């Protein structure tokens, strides 16, 4: 089994310290080992990033953007290779892996606009012979800590923008599927990035703690589960760092009686079962307004769930692969047991699925619960698997109250033909990303991504305009060039026009 290296100061670095197994979830077998960096190894990356910063911050934004243009080309040329690596270690289908890469590339395209987005603001003659401007300056060394479920896209939310803004970056990817993340970072170096500007260090809690505690690291971007997001936000901000920490989710889709049900069912199938439900924007609750809608929805979903094509993600033409680890499969399966015990109606049971030729893989079939109620654990907690819960309510107001009372507020959507209902939903729902007849309302790269409530800790969302704000600090400069003949007297009152 090969040991995956770190990428520090432009070099692939082997590490003989602690390590963990990386599995192919379709076969259930370990295929690589990933090092779990010590504090000393992390410090090497921090030192490299710090050393690279003075030259990189002074590199013209247009030159930085040129690296991103070449990076985009390399990503596109290597799409098949990257998708294969994602699929091998994560388990998602090749088509899904290619889709996540495309959404990641959008962020590189946004970063190509560096000269435009970093232009700053200028005012001439704010006072006699005085001009003023605001500059967006980089922070220095910044770091990202990313989850397993989007090994390509989520890191690409972070470092292209951070780097193009003039920062140097350390990425701590998920230890469960690190190979595609590493390959992508190597392509960035191939695109012409100076050594030390981008570093990848694998690891677990101790590597993350080393980043939190290092005074050289000025900002942390985190995406993962809510308990870890909260921990990183608390520990990072306590040390004076900027932190944006995106956490878990429970995303509801509201189905109104006037919805185009066939479209809604097709949309829900992809949003609930795509990527085996391992998406932070996956729809895991369908809130049906009225029993008629619920009965019709369940009747249409059942045959489609039973017909899901499930197998090794690296085979083409499938709907769903396995879950990422045996532990994840057992956890999701445990939630299904819990829902049954709590009295929900298990309409489709995906437990115990065996895929021919892949009997040791971490597979679970699609599951559907009806008559789920708000006090059940399967409703309250994030399951992160192919399990959809149907909750029955009597009105849009009741549906919205349910969503607003939930601890998470990442994404939500409404299926309706009624503009008034849709408008009320968009105005009043306490969720960060909202879809109207759009099941996965993941914002494009020139908007920003982020949830509300316990789905995000911090003030600024990820990527897009908020990302630029997060990775830069403002400097307001007021400059006076007096005319030679004029000498102003001292002024002791607060300066004003
Ligand atoms: P996770 O929280 O287990 O891990 C995320 C990262 O944190 C990994 O790099 C991991 O190594 C590190 N980590 C784990 N334990 C740690 C600890 N005790 N201290 C410090 N660092 C630690 O999450 P995951 O299982 O990889 O990803 C799934 C979760 O991510 C789900 O909850 C999902 O909703 C969430 N997610 C959220 C978004 C979003 O945008 N809100 C996007 C993707 C995933």
C-alpha cells in the first residue's frame, strides 16, 4: 500500500510518523495510507508559507491571475484522472465526481478576475488637496480544513481565491479521501505557482490544532460537521484569528399542493439520494402540505427508490455508490433502526444491500420514511446518508415554522406554482440558501455560499464576494499633497470639511 505524501514548499514530502488507512468504499479494502502530520511537520508548511508571502503579496494581481488561467486549463485536461481518484476513495459515481470538479473550477474562473476584484475604492478631493482610497490587502498565511464529501470542490472554494488575493495557503484535507485533493494542488504548482504559496498537509486533530495554535496563521476556513466547526470557531477566534466555519445541515423541501409533482419527485430523487446523501445540501426531509400531497409523493417515490442503480462508483451509468466508510454505513443504518423504533413508517428499507462482486463494499440502499415527527432523532439529527423523511403538515405556515425551529439552516427549497407562497417563503425562512423549484440551491461562484444558525459560525460566507472580504483586510489611506505655496495652520479641532 502506498503512502500518500504531503506537499510542502513545492516538494512531495514523505512522513513516517502516524498514519491512517484510506479505503476504496466500493470494495471495502484499504488502498493507501495517509500520514497524520505531527506539529513539527505542520510547522514546516507554516514556515514555507510565511517565507513565500513577501514576494507573493507583491506579485501583481494580473500575474497571480495568469497562474489561475493555466490552473483552470490543467484541471479541465485532467478531469477524467481527478474524477477517477475521487470516485475510488469517496465512492461517488464518476459523473457526480466530474460534476463536483466542474463546480470547483467555477471558483478558479472567479479567481481569474483578481485584478478586477482587488481594485479597491478611490475618492479624489475628500478635502483640500486630499485624496482617499481603500486597499484590499492579503492577510498572510491562511489555512483551510476540509471534509471528505467534496474532496475537490470544497478545497477549491477556498484556496484559489485566498491565493489570488495574495495570501499563502495551507490545506488540511480530509484524511478519508486525500488523493484527488493532492493531485489538484500539484496541478496548481504545475500552473506556475511559486513554491511555498500552496501547501497540503494531511492529518487529524493534532494537525488542525497546530494550525489553530500557530500565531503565523491569520485565518481559518473550515467546512465539516457542526461540533468540529464550533470547536474551530471558538479556539480560532479566541486567538484573534478570522474564522469561517461551515457545519452540518438538515435540508427541507416543502411540497405545496399546487406543485408540479413529477418534476418535484425527479428533483427530490437526485437531491436525496445523489452522492448517497453525503452532501451538505442534500434534501433529507420532504415536508408535504396536506395528506394528499404526501400520499401522492410517497407513491411516486417508492418505485424510483427501488429502481436506483447502485454499485461501484467507478462503473459508469450508476445512480449511487457506497457510503464512504464502514463506520458511516453502520451509523446511517443505526439511524434507520432508530426511526423504526421511534414509530416512523419505513416505506423503503435499504439496509442489508449486497452488490454482486462487491460484497465487502460499504453499500446501503435508498431508504424512505413516512409519518416522521419533529421529536424523532431521524428528524432532528443530520443522518448524512440515503435516507429521506416525509413529514406531513397542514399549511405552508406550519411547514415554515418547522424549518425555522430546526437547529440547522443550510439549504431549503419549495416546490410550488404559487408566486405569492414562494415569495413569502424566500422572505421569511431562516435558512441561508433557498431554492424555488430548485432542489440544491448551491450558489454559483460569483455569489457566496453559507448557511444560517448552527450551519455556519462566523460572519462571512464562503467564496464569491464574501470570500474576497474574508481573505483580505481593508486599509483606508488618506493622502495629502499640499501645494507648495500654501502652509496651513495647526488645527486642534477634529478634522472636518
Ligand atoms: P468532519 O467534521 O468529521 O471533518 C472535517 C475536517 O475536520 C476533516 O479535515 C477532519 O480531519 C477534521 N477533524 C475531524 N475531527 C476533528 C477534531 N476533533 N478536531 C479538529 N479537526 C477535526 O466532517 P466530515 O465527516 O469529513 O464531513 C461531513 C460533514 O461536513 C457533514 O456534517 C456535512 O454536513 C458537513 N459539510 C458541510 C458543508 C457546508 O458547506 N456547510 C459542506 C460539506 C460538508
